[in-house]
């Protein structure tokens, strides 16, 4: 193991300890920045490899822990680059004082932290302090860099139809410029906003800006079902902007370039190849998959969640019973294949002595053993947030309910089940959100609470997620003969540089790889009929269940699951 | 004569009799008051808490304070009702009755501490039912004897919710008969005090250990089923006190007992070097 891989793992550990949740750490290669975070992962500069980065990681993890990078706070900081460092400084000092008992002494007693002359008690106070005129001590490098747009970008529920992409790119570019060079007190974006005509004229772009800045509440459903849309806003899409000359550098800033090492480990990142259909070969070490915990600033309302997290119906349980069973030897049966000699002797002794003999003298093989390991993969990209009617259930809600029911039902039978949600922002940011791992033995309130913390944002780079899920399934449940991977998605496979045929072909290839390992695949969609043909093309007709609604799902789940089991090596 | 496990316990009980000092236990909340109140109102106590947070020490301290002998039984799957109540043993050609640990505690009016009660089988746990409600009596079926518990007798059971499995959980009927005291790892400042007092190391080192333990408790990674307990912190501190270099003491006392995965072990050691200079 080289020093780089080793150190990476260790930083993830310390980030997890300080942040109180799983936080992967990556190396970045952008000389403009020190360490930074997008509120889920931490990126540490690779070019200063000789330096120890433990303090950088601790500082960023502290920001995550105390919620300094919530959207409401970051939005206020957007475009005010001159106070970014001041805000970071104030917040990190606040977080350090709050959590001193789990931090290394050396960090707490660091001169910069200890001698910080001000005290704040909330992010708001820190912002006020940062925006004020007080003289701050020199800003030490280990406190890192604040990247507002990255934080906001990764939590934006994106949806926008294709024709307006052009204009959105322009806006994105302006925003990018703002992040990089916005030295001026009054930012460009604020100027943009002051020109009211943007809102008047370009409805959806205005929506986008408004959403980014949190001016309007929530996303409005704009896309008609069946319109064939499903194109999500490609922020930071480098490949398509290259033609536009000057914008290249700025736009590419938005996608995170990480330094990829070959190794993968359980607390760090995992690297996978991707199939490039135009060249007909794999791009090696292309996709970086992280495992994180669910994070949402405001949990889904209790009323909605209690409706979603109902126990599975009897009907579903009946449909799932008897799937993935193996033979098991039962003793003391009254009929069967073989005698148990002891029992037979006892039987005759009982007969001779005149008492009623026990007739259970056979062993019998019966198909009763639960031998199914199921990995559920739930798509939580931004496109699932669509609602058919305002106030109703979104596709995300329906999918979540379905996933919860499947998980609970199979778990109840004694099958090994795990559930991960996934979304992505480009090839270096594929995130698997842990809902229930195989090792979680109970479906308790801790796991149910995770569902309320799921937020449908980002894109769908499904290939990497599938490859990682299959690997986890195979590594963690090696003993069980029936291993199946169930993907619950709305069918829009889309990400930066993962459009159209490229994405489809890569997904197809991933499914091919997974089947060749002896894992059965099943893809379930619910209430989004548009992509059925495409999914059938990718997953194969037998492995796709496109349910119109929940009843349709119940009706078809058993044959679909049996077909998936039949694909496994033992099936 | 014989090697039944409870003979060891009997020896221990004599030691407890000789124990004159009150063992050190630093109260975190109001657990001592609750315990005293339970003793006065003759109720059984259920102690909950992660391993190594001081459950046993707490019971020892309370027994010494109340001046009652303490009889500890570590429960396991093979513990039978006969182990608790008593059994006939062979002596020469005769049989001789031998009191079980619980019977012994009832007869002498001591405190009986059943450690990790869920590990015992259900038939063993129900033996204590009549003892823990208003009847306060122990029925020894083999003797046909109804033993009335004296007012000083007290039953304490401990239970680690983290270990429970579907098969092993306390029956509600057992649970209901007890007063529950929840213990957890103490807050950092109290833990610091405890570590210094128990091991006698200097404050700077103790602080490093406590901070490290605090950080490890925040970790939630696969392959790490347990976190650093106060017990392991004190173990590491003792090793430092005995002259072992800091890092080696922490590895042997705190990190080694946590997990067997060499990769996690090495990473934890890197974590250690951040916390301990």
C-alpha cells in the first residue's frame, strides 16, 4: 500500500469522527484552492502532499458537523468572496469551541484558533461578524476554502427542458465567474437579479436562479409527463462548453477534479471503469463512487413519511414468500427420504413396551431455507422529485415507499437485504447513500429516520452505482447462493458526459458484468411510463418491471423476482 | 470436591465481605439517589449501558455504601435455574443440598448482581419473577421451600441494549418488575476526572486519551462494532503509568481490543497519532 492510499483512508476516518457521519476524503488538484467541502465529501489539496492535512480535514469536518454550510447561509455568502474566509474562520472557531472534547489537543490549542478574539454562537452571528468591519487575525491556510457554488450546486433540485439550456449555461457561467473573481462588494449575480427582466422574460431560467438563491420555495412541476424531456440541467458540463472559448476554464471549475488512485477501501472511495461505446473500450479508473450517509437540511414532513413508511401489505408478503428458498434437512418428520436410526429403535421399543410410539423417524429435505441476498438500489436523482399534481406524491415518494416495502418484507422473511440510494454529479461524484447495510440487523427508527433525510437531487450515473452495489453484494454476502440486485429508478440515465447512447451502453455493459458474476438483476419503475422501452433494451425484457402504480407492482413482482432469481448462478 | 462455577462466586463473596473501602465511582447524574431509593423501597434494579461504562463498578460502590455483601453472577447460555437456586450434590453415597448463588444471597440479605441477564435462558430469568414483585420470595422447588427475602436483599441485573438480538431480549414481564437506571460513557470532563483518579497519569495525557475516545465514539464505520469505553481508556492510562510509551500503550489498551481488521487497525493508529503527539 502506498503512502497516498493509506493516508486517504485515514483522513476519511478522522473526517468521520469529527463530522459524526461518514465523510469520504479525496485529493483535488486545483492550485487555486486549499481544502474544501461540498457538505458531503472533503477535498484536500494533493499538490501539497508532503504537508500533513489532518488539520485541514478536521476544519472542514467541523463545518459539516455544525451545519455552517447550510444553503441558507451559503446563499448569503454567494458572490461576497471577500468575506468567505472571515466566515470560515468564525465558524471553525465556533465549532472548535463547541466540540473541543473530541478534537485533538493540538488543534484546539493551535495559536490561530486559540487567539481568535471574537465569539459567535450561530452561523448568523458568524455571518454578521464576517460582514462587519472588525479586524481579523491572519487567515491560516488549514482553514481551507469556501466554494459556495459547489455546495449549492450539489443540493439543487434540477429540472429544465432542453431548449433553454443555452441560456442557463450563460447564467451558470456568470455564476462561475462570480465564484472565481467576485472580488467586488456587489456581485454580478446581484446585478443580474436587479435586472428584473430576466425574471419577466425567461421563466425557467429565472426559476433556476431563483431556486439557486432560494428566492422561491420548492420546485414547480413544469414538465408534462410524456413530453420526452427528462434532461436535467448540466451545470459544469465541460464537454459542451468547450466551443465557447473563454468560458471553458470557469465552467470546468464547477465539476470537481479529483486525483484518482487505484486502490479502494471501505472508508474511502471506490474507483470503477466505464464503457466508452464510441471507442468500444473501457475507460479505466473513471468513476469515483463514495458511500455517504443521507443528508437533508430539512427532513421530510412526518405526515408524508408516516404514510410512506407503512408496513408492507399481507398481499406483498404473500407474493414474496417462497422466493429464493433452498433445501434444508428437517429431522423427526413423519414422512421423508431417510430413517433416523435412533428414532427407529425408539419406535420399536415403544411398540414392544406398549406405549404410543413417536412416528417422526424420517429426515426430509424441504425447500425452507431462506437463501436470498437482495441489494436494493434506489434512484434519488433530481428527476424523481417531479410531482404529478402539487401536494401529491412525487415519483421519489413512490419509489421510496416501494423500496421500503420490499426491504421490510424480505427482511421479515429472514433474507439478507440492504438498501442504498444513489445519485451523482459527474464522474467523480457518484454517491451511494447508505440506508440499510447488510449488517444492520433491525429495521428500527434509526433506519426509518434515514428515509426522511433523503433528498432527490443530482443526476443518474447509474453504471458506477450498479458496479459498486454488485461488488458490495458479492463481498458482503459471499455465502448465499441467490444474489439479486434490484434497481428502482425513473429511467432517466443522465449525467455530465453520460448522455444518450453513451449512458445506455455503459449501463448495459454494467448489467452484463453483473450477470456474468452470477447476480440476478431486476429493474423496477413505478409511475413513470416514458422510458419503459429504453429500460427493456438495457436491462432485458425479462428483468424489467415497469409498474403503472402500486397495485400493478404487487401483481407483477413475484414473476419478475423469480426471473431474477433464475438468473443467479444457483438459480 | 466439584468444580461448579458458583464456587468461584462464593469465594468472591467472601472477598466482598472483607472489602472495607468504598470503591471509587464518580456519579454522572442522579444514579446513586435512584439506587438508594430503590433499595429503600425494596425494588429490583435494571442497569442499562454499553460495555465498559462502569455498571459493575457502580454496583460495587453502592453495595459497599449500603454495607451489603455483593454476589455477582455472570450470566451465560449454560446458566440454569439450578445454578441460581441450588442443587443436590453427591457426597460419598449420600446427596447433599447446595444452595445456589441467588438462594445464598437471599439467605444472607445481600445484593445479588446478575451481569448480562439477557445471556441467560428464559427459564432461568423467570426464576427471579416472584422475587422481584411484591411477594419477594424465592420458591425452591427441589426442597419444597418458600424462602422469604429479608428487607435488605436486593436484586440488580445488567443488560447491554447494544448486544441484543432478536432471540435474546428481556421479556416484558421481567423488564416491568425492575427500576431502570441508564448509564452511558461519562461526559468528557467527568471521564477525564475518572481516568486521572483511576490511573494517576497527568492531566495532559489523560486529556489526549479522553479526546481520542470521544472521537472514536463518533465513528460509524463497518468493521468497528464497538467503540472505546471508559474501561479501555483507563487500561491505556494504566499502561502509560506503568512506563509504556504513549502510542504503544494506546495501541495495546484502546485500539487492539476494538477490532481485528488490520486495515482499520492501522488507520486507527494514524488517528491516534493525530491526537497524541
